[in-house]
């Protein structure tokens, strides 16, 4: 049985072809990764405190947001389009409570541009004591 001419050409010197493909993929990945950049912006933090307890430690007012993505796009992001909040309103006992920072933004726009947002720090701890609350 005679093999097809195209199959013979495909299988001829196949290790070099596979290595060339792997090398091309590595070059592509390197270029994609090297164009990524990080921008840090500071946004106001909306904090919800419990009514029955008083915060005895500092309550954060701002949080840093890391914007990661293509260096040509991340500087077009308006920091006013990003809101950050943290909710301690469900704390019922005195002591230290930890809550994550929740980022509010238009996920569809940021995902389509392949931009990621992370808060630094991504959680806060506040010491609560018995008191009037705020």
C-alpha cells in the first residue's frame, strides 16, 4: 500500500517540525507576557461598620488597586470607574474581625480587555469593642 505524498511530506523530518512549533509557541508566550504591565492606583474605601460596636483600631479610608494588563490599555482605565468596599456590619462580638475588600467595576469591560484588578491588601482587620458604634 502506497502512502499519500502529503502524508509523507508531513512525516518527513517531523522532530524538526515539532521543535519549530514549540519554539514558536514559546516566543509568542514570551512576547505576550513581556507586554504586561502593572499600574497602581488608590481609590476610596467604603467601610460599613456595625451599629452596636465601636472600632478601636484605625478604619481604612483608601486602598491600593493593582491594574494588570497590556501596557497600552491599563493607562486608559479611569480609577473613578472602580469602587472598593468592605462590610463589617455583620460583626456581633467585640474582638478582631477580618473582611475581604470587594471591588466593584464593570467586569465585562475589564474581562474583554484582559485586565485584572486586585486590591492590596485584599483584606482588612479591625478591632471592635463595646461602645456606641459609628
